[in-house]
């Protein structure tokens, strides 16, 4: 790692693209940085000569309330974007962990989600347009600003979750959602049985989290009458809506994703975990490399993945951040060579 790292904070997408081109032409390794909330995700950087911050790219470019679409620059924080959308009674169903401070571009580059993934899916499902700065200094766009526009769909999928290793996201368009009429949170101590019962209700929860002590917290959204019926059927205790704010401040070390039916068997025997059973996702803090490796073996045998999100430097050196390479590794390498032929973007951090 180079000790003298240059820091650049461009104010426009064009400035960012020019800085990226100059660095790449000089053979300098570039690390894109948004809000800095996921800088420990992935493998250790092999080198870094320039940290390229997107935080000055923080404008809402266009918000079409009628079309329910927003286009914003990548450096805007999620909180600022939600505030703008809230004035029109709309929101993005994003509630990532290790909040606050995530940027829109950072969330797209890392693929981080939160409990609301249960109902709304990930941003990958409502991302409709993207603009990316490439190492050659060009600005490439895909998709558009309307929900029905699907041109360039593959390019969006390539950059989503790629940790900025193929290009730097500078702007994106997403479908937004109306704020629910009522938002209610309830809790129980019934563990897996209560979690399953809540998931099977006619009005399914928008989010449901299960903790290693058997506590279950569910979030329901909808009309007041519908929510009243649901809570009467469940008979659970009311929980403060502030629970979700506190929960979003958790900083998980590792994320497990498996088919939902496999999740219970995976977390049995782990400690310090919580899960979204309906989504097949769990988060936990391994005690060390051995416990992480053991958990990964169980996860991969069940057809899932264990990814390190915020590992210490020692843990990231002892165990690979991503696990067994996917069958598509050769394709991923060819894509990396095509988009970033000199491998200047985040070298060492992603699978390729």
C-alpha cells in the first residue's frame, strides 16, 4: 500500500471522469469512496494511490412525483435523498446497516440492503438508469429515467455490487414508492415459530428480524384497518418505531445468504447473529478465522454465500472475503479486462 495517497473530491461527473482518466493513464490505483460506510468490505487493497470521493456530487437531478422516479448524483446521502422524497410523500425502501451516512452510489456499488428487503427487494430491482465514469475518462449511461425503459439493463446489473471495480457510479435513476398510510412495529419472544407465523399472514410484514435470543420484531405497513386486524391476530406487543433506527446502526462483520428454508440450520450453533428469515439473510460476527471458515463451509454446502462486510485487517488476511470462486469467474475476469484493462480500480478488493 502506498503511504502517500492523493485525495480528490471532484464537483462534477466530468471532473471525476477526467481525474479517473489521468490516474489510469499514469498507472495509479484508484479507490472510489462514497460515504465510507463499507470501506472494509471485500479483500485488502493491493495498492491505492488516489482516493476518489463522490461526496460533492450530491444533487437531486430530477424528481418526477407523478412518474414516481428520482434521478440523483451518486454522492448524495440516503438521508438527504429521503428528505427530498418525503416532501412529496414518497421514499426509497432502503434501510442499510451501519447507517447513517451511506451515499446512493455507495449503496449501489456494494449492494447493501436492510430489513425492508423482505417486501421491496434490493435496489437492483428498482434501479432503472445509471451513469458511470470509466477508466478511459468516458461517461457511459444505461437505462433511463422512466420505469418502462430497459435499454442498457445489463450494464446496470454489471455495476451493481461490483464495488467500483468496473467504473465509478456518478448518478442513478430509481423507482420510488409512496409512503404507507400506517407503519406499525410489533415484537414477540417466540423465535422461529413466531417468525414463520408472521410470514404466513395474509398481510405479510414489510420487514421481520429474528435475533439469537429468540426475539422477533416485525414491521407492517398498510391501511389502519388491515394493520389492526394483523396485530389482533398475532397478539404481539407494540414496539417503538425507533427500533429500526437503532437497528440500522449495527455494523455486521459477515453476511450470509442462503435459500430461506436452509437458514435455521445455518445459524444454529452460531453466536451473535440476527436474521431476516423471509429473505434468507443473516448477519453475524465470527469470533475469528476458524469460526468464519466453519460457518462458510456450512453455508456453501447449503448453496449459499458468506461475505465479509467489515472484517478486521487480520481477519481479511486469514480468510478470503468472498469464499469459493463462482463458476462465472472467467467471465468476470474478461469483463474486468474489458472495462478496466490496467486494473487500476480497487485492485484486490473484489473477486477479480
